[in-house]
């Protein structure tokens, strides 16, 4: 008898399931918030930026709509830069030269008019 509920067991089960699910969601939210507050995700990003090394001229610039509209840059040495494109209000154009030395968080942007701009790769 599927529709018959003699002792209210389904109601108790649903209440317990809601409590467990709510507790799990609250725990995950607290865990994520504490990791974010402690800088766990920023440390990984910093480590990734510090390990990068590139030097080349921008030969292609495209907007990757499949990746939230992020800008990807293809350099003359066939390296593609896109996962930490600087958020500063500096527009990198095709023809600009980029250089980044391993162990630093700064990228140098060289323009045609002998202009050099230091770009912090971790700045938001």
C-alpha cells in the first residue's frame, strides 16, 4: 500500500533528510569560506604565476566565449596566455611584446613607441 502511511515514517524520514542535507550544505559553505578567507585559492594562483616564464610578441588576441569571455593571447613562441590575463585597465594589443621572468609576479609590456609598462599579474 503505497498511499497508506500508518505511523508517519515517511514524514520523519523527509524531516531527517532535510536536516542532514541542510547541515551538509552549511558545512560546505563554512569550509569554502574559511579556505577563501585564509588565502588558499590565492596561494595556488600566486604559485602558478610565479612559475610562468614567457617572452614574445602578441600575434593573436581572441575572446574565449566558452571560458566566460576571457581574453586569450597567443605569443610568437606559440605560448597561449589566458588564465591570468591582467585585470588592469591596460589593453594589450596585437603587436605588443610581453616578457615575464620566472619567479616574479610582474609582466613587462613593450609598446612600439619604446613604452614599457609593468603589469602585476595578481592584481584584480
